[in-house]
C-alpha cells in the first residue's frame, strides 16, 4: 500500500496524465517529447515501448508534428483535423499513459491508461473542439489561429514540464482544469440563455 502511494507512483501518474492532456491539444507533440526524452535516456520505457526510443520514431514524430501544427493554421482544415485527431488523441493518451505505468498488472495497466490517459486526452480535445466551433461562429474563423497558437503553447509546455518537473506540470493541470471548467460553464450558460429568452417570449 505504501508503494502504491509513493512519490514515484505520483510522479508516474502526473507524467502520464500531463502528456495525455497535452495530446488533447496536439496529438504528436507529447509523442515527440516522450520519444526525445527516451532517446537521450532521460526516461526508461518498458520493453513493449522500445519502438518509441529509436531515432527513426523520433524523426517520424517530428515530421508529423510539423504537419499537424501547420495544418491548424490553414482555414477550415483545422476543423477537419479536429475530426481526425479526436480519436487519435484518445489513442495517443492511452498509449502514453500505458508506457509510463509499467509496474502493474497488464490488464490494470491498460484499463487505467484508457480511463485516465485516453479519457483526459478525449475530454481536453472535446472541450477545445467546442472552443474552436465557438471561435469560428463568432469571428468567421479569424481568431482560430490565435486559438491554435494557445493550444500549441499549452501542448509544448505541458509535455516539456511533464518529463522535467512533473509536479509543476500537475499544478498547471489543476489551473487548466479550473479555467477550463469555468469557460465551459460560461459557454453552456450562453447556449441556454437564448432558449430561456425564447421560452419567456412565447
């Protein structure tokens, strides 16, 4: 029980969730950072994930990362990327979380990875998709590059902090959770307001 609540376990969980949330912002950024940290031997991944530790994987993730980042600055292509990258983010979050929890039963490992990693990535991606739709409706897509830049900064910051100072990444996650919940509440309240107004007028 003491091992389960050890500092090492807490760091592994924060590392996995932080990279999973980062995948919700940009799918390939956390994979690139995780692969880079493994190639330089900063992280030691389990045997099943040795493919992440190769220079070839690092090069593929770097190219995919550049293409993904560029695509989000192309009008309307960003919405297509949202559709494609939503399931990809869930898969990436699950794989990342599983690769960082090697010391437990495989069934528990992948179940936890799917719920915590895939769930965190999917939730983050879903919220950002709502923000992008709202941004497009309000500005005709003119503010979407600003949102894309914010997403990129958050993805890079969370990924780098996760592999260097996971506790700080965890604190940033808490801030993002509070801000994201507040923004989502405001968004949902704004959607309900016209319905309430229409009902009162009728």
